[in-house]
């Protein structure tokens, strides 16, 4: 199993999620109060996905180093 490649894929996904998070944060700055709650919910979800991707990437990279 190629843990390094797998880790890189998770890191790439985390980068894409970070871009989405930034877009949502910018959208929230200009949103009306009624729409901010929806954006807050989306931000919370995307932050969770981002955190899971970065943690998984780190674990896979660690496994790669131990397997080598």
C-alpha cells in the first residue's frame, strides 16, 4: 500500500476544502443576517471535513515513515 500517495491525496483534498472555507467566509462577511446561520452551518461542516482530511493525511504519512 502506498501510504505516501494516499497521504498526498488527503492533503490535496484538504487544500481544496480550505479554498471552499475561504469562499464561504467571504460570502458570510457580505451576507444578510438570515443567510449567515446557513453559512455558519456550512462552514462548520467544511471545517470538520478539513480537520478530518488533515488528520488522516498526517496519520498516513506517519505510517509511511514507519513502513519504510
